[in-house]
């Protein structure tokens, strides 16, 4: 009996070792990244299907808390497109988009503000705080974090009025930096105050995340979306561009679908204003944040400054 028990225990131990080995290899692969980026700020734009799928929301919260406990300083910026559209429908307000941005009337702005600050942010803060007293919610209105003026996009050469949509003019990072210094995870709703007319503006969350990343001197901007990354030749090919420079991205911008424009313009702004990398990743994949930054392969598109690419080519030569 004792011999059989000993043999079984030995077999179980061996099996456990084999099961644990891949986990150990993943942790070792992440070690250089953790060492290099410990103490650095990472701005994450939360959006797309990750915002409405319960399992994806839970996985996102786990990823952000993991980054926090690994010694990084995550800042979450969110919009709420699906939730806003649903709420507008309930209020009998038609959702309309121009130049990739939501047309925001006075009535629509009340709904946008209510959904972002009162629903989406509260839910996200709650998910993060299941893991401890970590997350604190604020909007761009709080402590003058985001200031904006009325934005009028140009469509076919003409300026178009799209209502209470804001163009960011100023970022004050004081409140966010105080929260980070206190060991908290700031969760920021993409609403801005106006210094001029007293209005509150709806700001594109991709744009807000990029502006905050630059102002915070973040190491990385990560944008979760509903595609695998930036496609090489969509719709003719589903090949994803894994890495490109700011100059290369700038050339591609006029050819992009309107929904991708704010995301990629945000990435371009970030890397041209001090952020080392900007990444567009598929938020439909569970734990996409950890897969992107803690593995050598990554799963999305990474944008780097031109100078960084030039330096790497020089080292290779």
C-alpha cells in the first residue's frame, strides 16, 4: 500500500510540475518588461466589446489590477459608445456620427454625462475594487483635468457643427498624479469642461486617453478596440501590421476607416509627445493587455516614435 501511495504521489508531483512549467516560462518572459517598466505610468483606453461582455470586463479588471501589483501605474480612460447608444434609444434620441464622432446635441449631452459618469465609470470602479480599495473615478471636469473647446470637424472642406463635442485644449494631471502617488488606480470618464462658454463637452475617449498619456509622460498608451489591430490592406487582407513608426502611420491615416481614425490619431499624438509606445489591441480577447505587453509576440499593432526606430536600426547596423 505504502509503495503504491509513494508511486502515486511521485506521479502527481511530476504532473503538477509539467502543468506549472508553462506558467513559469510566461513569468520569466515577462520579467525584463517588469524590470524595465516598474514605476512607469500606463494609460489604457477601455472600449469596444470589452465594455459590454461580462467575462471580458472581469478579465480587463484583473489585468489592470495585475499591472498595479506588478509595480506599474495604470490609468484607465473610458468612453461608453454601446451604453450611450442604448440610453439614447430609450430617450428617443437618434444616434448620428460624422467624421467618426458622435453628434452630441444638448439633450444627448445630458444622457452622455449620465451614462459615462453614473453608469460605466461606477461599474468599472466596482470591478476593480473587488480586488481591494484601489480604483477612484473622476471625469475630465474634476479638478480641471480636461479642458476643451467646441470641436467642428471639416468634412469635404466644410466645417460641420456636431454639437457638444469637445476639442481638448488643456490637461491638468494634478488630481491623477495625486491618486497614483497614493497607490490608487484613476478611472477617467471622457467628459471635459469648457473654459470659455461654461458648457460640458463630450470628448472622444481615444483622443482623451492619448492627451492624458502625453501629459502624464506615460510609458505606454494602450487602446482596446474591436479589431485585431491596424490591418495592412483592409478589406482585401486581414493581415495585421505588428509595428510601424509615426511617419508610416501618418501616411496611412487618410486611407483609414472613420472609426479607426481617432484611435490611430491618438497613437500618433502620443508617440510624438513623449510616450514611448502606443498599442492598438483586440479587446475581444480575454487578458489582451497582459498578452500584448508581457509576451514577445504581442497581439496587436504597436506604434513607435521615428527616433526610436532610427536608434534600433543604428544598433542593428
